[in-house]
């Protein structure tokens, strides 16, 4: 089924549903000539999109048990690189700090280095 929304010169909104040919012919009648309507199909498939940004990738590491033992920032970076995702430590550091503030991770200072544990 095709669906079209029309707004007339007087401001009235009209919704037409039917086959593409029916919708095109009705639009042509309203416009006074043949028209190429914007037809939207109801059968459009929607894909489930999963974002693969660094926040979601680190959350996957948390869920996978990567942070059971304390990890340094460099180890986190290399774990993401093993999965094929390359981020500089300057990008990962604020993300990890945000996850600490959300209490998804904890942070421990050891010999002037921060270690992250889940």
C-alpha cells in the first residue's frame, strides 16, 4: 500500500492510501495535471541499528568480564584494537571517566596510574 499526504492551497491536509497508480491518479486530479507524488511504502523494512561507538564498545567489554581485574588505559586501548576499533587514549580517557561517574566502572590509583575495574 502506498500512502501520500497532501496539503491544499486552503490549508486542508489530505491523506491518500492505495496502490501507487491510484495515489498518483488522485494527486493528478487535485493538482490538475500529471504529478510525481512522494509515495511512501508501508512495507519498508526497518533495520535494528546498533551503534559501535567507543562507549558501547567499552560497555561490551564490561559485560564480557574484561574488567574483573584492574586494567590500565593502554590495555583497554589494545583490547579495542584487537576487535578492530582504533581510538586514541585521549578519546578513551573521558569516556572511562564518564563510566566511572555513572558507577559502571571503578577507578583505582596505583603508582601514578589509574586502573579501571568493573
